[in-house]
């Protein structure tokens, strides 16, 4: 009883301290882990958002940890203190696909993270180097079937979303396109222009500034209707690519981050990502704004995991042991 009598005041003080912390939070810079390379469209978006978020929070410091299907970035975030000063960008690979295809991941998306809000959906495109001389998906199919092992394709590592698409294409087309891993869409786009890659499927925003080089050509986009940024490019459905699923990016924090802080972060990120001017900027990056209530993101993640199970099955992807580089 004496122990309990001594313990109760401490518990009460802790419970009272959390609302007080939330009222003053934040008081120092917030680290935002972005699990993809500098220069990728997602990185560009978050660096543009950081000053806007800083006006109501505190300075947002973007830290890139790219590669390996987002696993190093997710691991770093999962191991951080849940004090509101580490946030993590999460996406389809880190939250839905990786747990389905890897054993012994160094993080668990359900155990280690608190979802905060979705941020945006990707409009992805299938691009080729113009040296291939193909002008449609049908012509690309003919080319890769005629020359097995002759074409390289950029991925974000084994089991990543681009890698699942590659497995699906190779299976559907009876092809043998070779996957080459990179740390982000920016490097993939640059390598496509340089001719080190012949094929890529990533967010359209990674390629828009490079179209003027004349060295890359878009063949199809993943959106349900044609993108106003590429009005002459057919959708995947129009091009005869019945591939399900789409890419997205959202925000999470280490599990245990106090609920009042999560609520404040949700409010501020939603404020910025639903601002008309910022939404116009997002549309120019070929992404679709999707920020909203935490409950909506939690429901979205549940459905995305279900969809990922279907994609993994379609791609005939066996589970393997995760081995850090």
C-alpha cells in the first residue's frame, strides 16, 4: 500500500504533463525521415512543404534514407524516441508490401508506427529511352520478347512496388527484363535519360523536367483518366496494361507518440496539403492530394494491405529473408 501511495502521485504527474507538453509542443526542430533519394518527386514535395509546416510547428529537417524498399528509413523511424520530434514518411512498400514478402523485417508497420495522415497519391508513368524506337506499350512488348535480357528496368529494390510491376510484366509477357535497384525515382529518371536504363515506371513528376531532352518517351500513365500534364499519353487501361494498384505517400510517427501531438501534427499537415496554392503545386508534380483525418488513413492502410496481398499473389512473389546491404 505504501508503494502504491508513492506511485499514484507520479502517475498523476505524468498524465498531467502530457497535455502540458502538447500545448507547448514543438519547441525544437522536427526530423522528417524520407525513405527515398534526394531529388525524387516525393523529396521535392516534402522539402517544399517544410517551410509551410514550420510556420505553425517548428523547423522541419528532412533526412533522406533511401534504398532497400524503404526499409532502412522505416527502421530508423521505428527505433526513434516517440517524443513528437521524429516523423516518418511511409508508403505502399513500407506499410503494405514489405511485410508480405520479407521475413525478419527490422520493423513492424502495425507495432512500431502510429498513422497520422495520407498525403498524396502518385500518378505513375511507364517511360522508355527513345533509343528503343518504340512508341506504344504494344511495341515495347514486342521488343522485349524479341530480345530477352537486353533491357534494364529501374526498381527501388527487390519487393518494391516497381519490382512487383516488373515481375508481373515478365510473367504476363513471357519476358525477361532485368531489374536494377536504385534509391529513388530521381536517380532512375536520370539513368533512363543517360541510357543506362531502357525502361522505368515511377511517379510522373520525376520525368517531367527531362522530357525536353528528347531522350525519354512516356507510353502510359496509371491514373484512371489521362493526366493534364501528359494529355496525349494513354492510361494503362487504354494501353492494354490491366495492372491493379497505385502508389501513395503518407505520414506516421513512432508508436507511443502522445495522442495530442499526433492530433496537432495531423491538423498542420492537413492544413498545408489542402491549401489551394499547395494543392496546385502538387498537381504540377503529377500527384493527387489526399490529406485528411487520421481515421481515414487507418482505414486506407487496411484496404491497401488487402490490395497488396493481391499484387504479391499476381506477381508470384515468394517470401524471402530480409538481408541488409
